C-alpha cells in the first residue's frame, strides 16, 4: 500500500494523488511555514482583541470543553495563565473515561481553581447513540475521513451542550482544546451565527432523533436558544495559533497532578471508548480515523513522520475493545 513519502496518508484516503516523488496532493498544497506562522500571529492578535473587548463583562469569560485529556488540560492552562480568563470548565462524561482520567480531572480542577460542571448523560441513551453511530451511515463520507462516527457523535453533543451553557449564561467564548491537526487555523476563531448553527445541528439531530427519539433533546440547542441570536458566542480553538509540542505539554501539565492513562490507546489520553471507535471505523471504512489529524501534524512539523506512522500502526487494545463490546451488547 502506497503511503505519502512526506506525511502519513495512504492510498485509501479519498481523493489522494501522488506525484512522481510519492508526495501526496495534500502536502503539495501546504503553505510554507513562514506564511503559517504569520497567520498564527494574526489569529493570536485577533483573539487578544476579542478578550480586551469582552473580558470581565459576564459571570464567566469562557466555557471550556474539558475532557481531562492532555490538549484540553493544556488549553485550560493557557486560558488561565496566558490570557487571564475566568473560565467555566464543562466535562461531558461519556461513561467510558479511564479511571486515571477521572483523577486527572479532579487534580487539574483543584489545582487551577476553576469552576467545573460534570455532565453524565443517560447511559441507555448514550449506548443507543454509540450503536447507531457504529452500525449506520449517519454522516457524510467526507466527515468520516476526519474522525470516527462515534467520536463525531460525541463531539457534536459536547459542542451543543457547551453552546447551551454559553447562551444561557451570556458567556462570550466557547473554547475547545482541539489539536492543530483537528482544527484548521482558518476556523480557529468564528463568531457563531444562530441560523447557520441551527442548520448545522439539524444534520446530526435529525439522524439521531429518527432512531432514538426525544431522549436526545437535552443535548441539543432548543428553539429558546435560537430565539436569542445576540447571545451566540465566539467559537475558539486556541491550540491552532499557540505553540504546540506534545512532550512539552505533558511535562507542563504534570505540575497539576496530570498523568497519562496507561489503559488508553495511542491516540487518546482520557477515553477508553476511543479504541473501540477506531477499530469499528477501520473495519467499516478501511481507514484509520486519526490519519488526517496525524498527517496534518506531520506536514506542519508538529510531529515527526515516524511517530505519526507508529501511532497509526499501533494496534488498538483488544481487551478494551472486547470489554466495550460486552457493555454495549447488554
């Protein structure tokens, strides 16, 4: 199987084309590093300008989607220490966090002193969401190139719950701790539009509602939320324009009592469901759902190619997958 000689995308990635040197078309379209750095500086300045405009005007400056993983923990640190924001951390506990992740969350929240909401959905409803996402094609083929169906569903719930909270509490920023490979720089700062978000939500909501029913309603924006378009916040992904080095990040967040879970897969630092989601995705689409993210990080110099290939080739923990299958089958 042909793999790009510069990044880690292989011939199974839809739309990929290789030149005579084995370099894929995605790598050939990448802008020079100096241009990327200039753009990062522009977005950094834009975020600082927005902070100056909105900071201190509400009960919180930002609601942060906090999973307890390394990236969201680092994001929490940046918002507190670099930007001086008063944040509300919100955790969507999907029932499949590593025990170490729960300890990490408690340690970090205590150390940083931020307020924290932990929301654990109905297990029966969430189990149905997982099964639907695994067994049916409810998302577009393009979406399935960037994340597994299970992760896409879960992240959608996290996103809409964070927006619920921001709208209800008049919080100006919703912050996500996505890696530079997950969130492109061009969309790292967006003023959300109620009408566009309503259209965006319909795709996921309708797909799940048709199969599961009204049990999913608490996790989505309602008509009441959409009736307050002036309260819709900015959506920010600060890791897209901040320095990002995984080794440095892990070393830094260890000061809060954070430790990497030993029972998670190679691409997760909090969720045991991730291995099952990856395995199901690879079997269904013949593509690792982390390929695009890792390729982007390799292409932009954040990760070396050997590490990217190692993570793609590392087998998902079979014991974890079997354990999840048994739970979902009950």
